[in-house]
C-alpha cells in the first residue's frame, strides 16, 4: 500500500532543512520554524494539541508551540521527520489516515510560499486519496456559505455543499481543491464560476476548520 503520508513528511522535512528556519510559509505570520513546532505539538503534546481546533484551549497550545519553536531548528526538523510510535496520530496504524492530508497541505504551505512554484504532478493514487477527503472538507468549510457550491474534480467526481441559493462552481484537481477548502484559496489553482460578487466572496472567505 502506498505510504503518501510518509513521502510527504520526508519531502517536507528535506525542504525545511534546505530553506532554513526563517523561510515563509503560506500560513500568514508563520515561518518554517513555526510550522515545524506546530507539527510537533500535534504529534507529541496531546495536552496542547487540542488548541489547534478548540478556541478555549488555544492559549495553552500556542504557549507550548512557542516554547518548542525556540529549540534548535535542525533538531525540530529531525523530530518532525521521525514521529514517536506512541503518538495517537502518527503510529503505524493511524499514520496514513491522520497524516496523508496534513503533510500534503503543509508541504504545499512551504512550497507555494516561494517564488516560481508550480503545482506538482501527483500520482494518480494520491489524487484519489485526496478526492476522498474533499467531501468532508467541503461540507465543513462551506456549511455556512450562502450559496450552493458545486465542487468538481475532472475524472474523479463532483459534490455539492453550501447553504443553497445562488450557484457557484469550483473546479480543480483534488489536491488543489483540498488547498482551496482549507483556507488557501490564494495559492490553489482552481476555477471559480458563478456570479462575480459571490465568487469573489468565496475566494476571500475564511474556510477550513
């Protein structure tokens, strides 16, 4: 079985080392050092990882992340590259399910913050895996968006999300749709069709979790 999570993790770690700790990422205000610390909190600090998604816990999670980020950068990247076997999100049983999407997205966060980037030609199998995640992402990201959004990935399928009303269409490869639906619209290579004002609102919306 292909191990896309492992491949994306290795590629991200290699790129982080190549660029150094102060390289920008697509995540506004975060450098590669900040991103590495985020990944370590998620995998190694269950007491603080809840702050990634839950606002009441965000202060503690951010405090832990900042302390971790202050460590030696090569060590941070080495720890990202080799997660502990006990981690609930990175052990051999959960790694592909929990990290295939996570490390694809964050690899692109670093790649696409650099000038002259181009979308990668992803393996067909990886595109299929990413498409399977698009449905949940669309339902979560667009659940309050005031339009009916038809999400299409040519060769993979289509689905509908949003609250209804005016219709928009978002078309792209599965990996590009994943980036779009997780709040990275400005670097996602997708086509948005529909009423101009509503399409512009979607491109600027705060999507993701």
